[in-house]
C-alpha cells in the first residue's frame, strides 16, 4: 500500500472511531495509516466519508491517540491480505499476521477481504455430503458441501469440543479429493485458543487447517475483520487450488456484539435489542460466502457457532442467522445435564439441504428412511415421557412403554458417543436400524417396505 499525504486534522475520538476533518477524497473501506506521537503505527478503515470529513474505525486501542500530535494518511486501497496454500498448517492472529513463530510465508496473490459476490447463475446446487463422524449430524441433519449450517449453542455447552472434533474428523467420502479446514476463533479466550491448537496438533489435523485467532482481549473491532479474512483464504483455496473447504467461525455472537459496539460508537439509531438495523445484511455478507461454483471441483461449506444469549433462540443473532442459513444444529442443555455428548437435540435441529446430499450414489439408499423413522420415534418417546410424568409409567400402554425405552436407548447409544469416536455413515445407519428394530414392523411407517425387508432386524431389549 502507498501512503502519501499525511493529515493532522483529527477532530475527535469516539470509542474505536476517529473523525478526520477537511478530507474530501477518502473512499469507503479505504485503509488508513495512523501514526502516533511515539511513532507507533496503527491501521484503520474508512467507514463513512463526505466532502468534509471521514470516519475511520481503528484496528486497535484508541486510548493513546492524541488528536493534536497524531497524523493519518490514506492508502487508496481496501484491506487486502496475502494468500497462499502454505497457510495450511499455520496459525494467524485476527489480522492475518502469523503468530506461530514458524518460517515466513511466500504469498502467491493478494485478495480483498470483502470478497466478490458469487454470481447466482454460476452457483451449483450442493449435492454431496461431508462426513463429520458424529451420528446425530451425519445421520439426521447431514452437512452438505456448499451449505451454511450453524451450531446453536449456549454458554457452558461443549460447542468448542464439538467443533474441534469435527475439524479433526471431517472428510469427503471420495479419498482422492483435496479437503481443507479454515478455522476462525472470534473473541475466544486464551484457554480456548490453546485448547483448539493443541487438539489440532495432537491428531495432525493442523496440517490441513489454517487457523485465525482473535482473542477476547484483542481489540473488539478486530472481530469485524477475522471472519472475512478466514473466508478470503477459503475462497482462494477452493476456487484457485480446487479444494473442498470447511470453514468454522466460532463464535458469531462475539462478532455481532462487536458490530453493535461499532454501531453505538457511530451514534446510529439502534434496532432490536440495541443491534444495528443492518445486522441482517451484514451477517448475510458473511454467510453467503459459502457455495459451489458450477464446473469446478471445489466448494466452501460453513459450520458457524452461535451462542444464544440466555439460551434464547428468538434473540436477534440466532434469529437472523436462522433466516439466512440452511438449518441449524441445536445443542440441548437438558441433554448436556444428563452427561450426553454431543448434546445435539434432533427435535430442534434440521438440515434443509440434507436430501441433496444423501441417497443412492452418495450414502446408502436407506438413509432418508432411517433418519425419518428415528426422528419420528424419538418425538413419540418424548410424548410418552411427558405422559408418564403425569399419569405414571405403569399407566402407559405397552407401545408407549416401548417408545419410552427407545428414547433412553437412542440418547445413550445414538446421540451419545465418545469424544474421539469417529463413526462412518455406514456405522451410523446400522446403529439406527439396530435401535428401531425393537419396534414391531407395523410401527415402521416412515421406511419403504423393500428397505424394511432388506435391513430390518429384531433385537431384544435388555431389561
């Protein structure tokens, strides 16, 4: 970047923003260099500009800015980062600077972190799945390549553990395809950052993962950059290097809180619960960077964590996320309290693109049927459980008792699985058949007769 004329016309500082007076040629999203009195250099980005002034967000603390002794200069460029395949296996901070003390990276190209809109005509329909090794996800809410599927969690629930396991185990079914992971920790603690990196190193997953870590004590405004930087690297790996890339952004709630802080500093009229009215559009600019381009053997899939404040699914962050994305994986506090891991609640979860990624040629022919039957049986098990709490278990009919028993088995054997257990899709479907085979054949109303004849087994329930 070239920084030419220096301006000493800072008018005021407001939180993460500085207002620069007597500027008439600044451009939106332009990068600004801020030189402090001690010669320290900081970067900023133009958020708003008129023929008289410019508002710049600073990527750092503004407490040391003396408006009389600090100068600014404009680059004429937007925020660009260097990208390279060598970024896999490396760890960066929230501004894409290496922090792992390894060798320097020779970057192949420079990309604008805001990306380019994917032409809808060039998009292909997601039609193949990513195996996570987790039965509830692979079997009941299958993650499809090119999809954006958030994880709705809550404070204290094991979403970090779940995302680390997915990063370690995720793969495409075809072994000859290039697969990579881009992980962005947004506003995470030092302990969480250490946990993720150590987990990646232990299993070797770090070799196929580019990690971007924005810590909780980093400037909150940096969280606006981190997910866009991660997605920019993913787009390079996918569309220039022909890879299938899984992007995990953890946690988008921290991103939205930073967006609210920035909006407040700009004195904008707040929307629902104090969040900016344009948050839907802003979140869409991130989520919509998933997809598949026609005639390319590449894809970008997003699996983003959203922690719901107060476990409130109607909160603006999960609410807007649900509108933009294609389903959700819902973590249940009730299941977590039973020491079930991962506490994925099938009744609150869905994958709207599941049908596109399963079935003959992708997974087994019985996938859709077994998923529907398990879902139906678990829903009836919850009804039987609620009824037993009112009238007592002894007053239940024989079939209700059977569903009650199924619900316990389903939670303990299908939903619950060890942290390091990697179940392939065949193992998951076989387990599903084993569980529903406790029912008489006439109860299997969601599965085609020919599949029942092929896979149905009778299993005794151990009392």
